[in-house]
């Protein structure tokens, strides 16, 4: 735990326009797809965070050449079967659940055991949820306590297609199974609870033979062995999960307006927008366009004087799963009691986020009630904080750090927030953007 910061001054009213770094989910997927492509792929606005660098280092260990410049990254793909498997490969996913889980689907044909490591936080997360379906293809696993990292995977030369029901709404698990299906002759069929669909959209954009049938509660996905992926250039759109911090900061500050440029507004990622609109917050999409299968837009936000409490529809959970700590801050300022149910997946993140959401709110003086995976938040529209608050020991969860900074700027008080370095995993220039907005504080 390192680098304490202290926030002791509220932000007042501001008007600003900002740009957010590239989407982390798309950045990691671009790295993995490009490593399988034939030829040189190039990306602009790639998120240069620890999680994405872990992905780049992983493909380097598998024999893929990369080149990183000031505003670009190039990957020299060797084709779908181009990985160079060696004995005793160790891949360190660090803090990245996306990398740690997705890459397993690409290693199902490795002739040698490969070890996957992670940091203290990732080593507490469930990997059995992905080893179980990958075993059905023919891969073999050794996991710590049958569930955790470090793990060892050994692939098979005789992979079998599978039928699998992904019932947790995990895009990471679904994507890993899709990658394994790309290495397997015959139809792999996945019936998946709704979750992020970036992998499917990239498959379609790259003309990979994937069939997706969108149904009411599930998506049915069919994937077969892939013979070729063409190299591709990609300008990564900005990350809605990172933009969300400034959406909430603007909505809860007085007489403020903000424009965020060129943000990925994929339907499976904008649960926070839908929830905040139900809470009476004004958010407008402008300059919408489609790019490489994804919907992109500028986002305009204005302050909200009267926030409504919400009984949040659970069908929005998966598309807002990374933003609930921020949504809880909005509920703290709402009139009335807000209720959020079926949030067990929050505790499958870098830290037990449901517990941390409750802790932050209680430190602020907001009454909460948590029963199982349901939280009730008793809003206080007049909340002002005039005390010291200390936030620490959150297992390097960048979203706990950043949410605490936003809460301090909105509600006041003197906040001591530890482990500034946690933002390096996903949003290294977060505090620079905060300071840019502060300069527009009137």
C-alpha cells in the first residue's frame, strides 16, 4: 500500500471538455486478436496501463513480436497457429482478470504446461469458472485449492467442441470459451447470460465465422475452428467505465457541464447511463457513429438538482457491473431509499466491492442495509461531510481509489486515500484529468 493522497477541498461548478484513454476491454482484446492475425496490426489510443502491458508481455512470451511507439502499438501476428510454445512458460497476468481468463482459451492446444500467475488481488479471484468449461474441450488444469491462481494449463491436440451454459453473466468466461472454440473443429455452442459482447463484435468485424442469436435473457453463440484472421488497424474508442467517474462528478456537482469525447457506448456497457437517467440525471449522446462494430459517441452531462431514488432493475446489473460504486454515490444523494439486488458478481472483482461500497457510504454518514447480495441505500440530498475519512487496505482496487476521490470532490471532508498506484492498472492519468477539471472550477 503506497502513495497516500489527501483531498480536502470540494469542487464547485465547472464547464469542461475532456478525452478519456482507450477502452481497457477493447485494448486487451485487440492485443489478443492481433497476436492471432496474419501480418502487422496497428492500434492508436491503446490504453497504456499495467493490465494492457501484461497482455502485451504475455503474447511476447508466446513468440509474438510487438513494437510500442509514442502514439501507437504494432503487433506482428503469425497466424492462428503462430504461437511458439516452449517449456516452462510463465505468464503473469498481474491484476488483469480479463487477460488471465481470456488467454486460457488461447492456450487450450499448448503441448506443454503453461503457468498463469497473478498479483495478490487476482490470486483471490475464481478461476474454476473458466477451467471447468475449458476442461470439457480437453485441456488439463492444476489450480491452487482447486480454484485460484497460480494455475497450470496443459492443452490437447485432440480438442472437442462443447455445448456450455454460461450462467454467471461473465464476459471473460464467455470470451475464453469463444477463443477455445476458434481452435476446435466442429461447432462449439455457448448459451450465455447477457454480458459484454466486445469479443463477438470483433469476431464479426474480422469476418470470423461466428453466429450470434440474441434472445431475451440469453445469447446463443456458435463458433467453429478459424483458419485465418486478417491483420487490422484499430483506433481504440474511449472507455465508458473510465468516463463514468466524470459523469457522476458532473451530475452531483452544482451548475456544472461536461462533454466527454469519442466514448464507446456499446449497449452491453451503458447500464450506468440507463440507471442514472432513471434517477433523473440528464445525459445526452451526440455525434453517434459506428466504428469496427462498436457504437461511439460524445457524451454531454449536466448537474442534477433533484436525484430520484431507484429500485434498480436487476437486468441492468451486468451492463453496469464495474460502475456500481459510483451508482451508490448517486443513491447517497437521492431523495428516498434506493435498492440494488443480485449483486453477487460485485464480489468477484478486484476487491469485494459490495462490502467496499457499503464501507465508503457508512464512512460518509449514509445509512445502508446489506442482506446477502442486496443493498438498500438511504439517501440524503443535503449530505455534507465535515470530518476526516481514511480509505485504505482495498487490495489495489483502482475503482475503490477513484470512487473515493470523486466522493471527496462532491461531498467535502478531508479524505486520506491510500494506494494511488492502483490506478496504473486501468486509468493511469485519472488524476491528471481531475486536475484539468479543477482548473475549470469557477
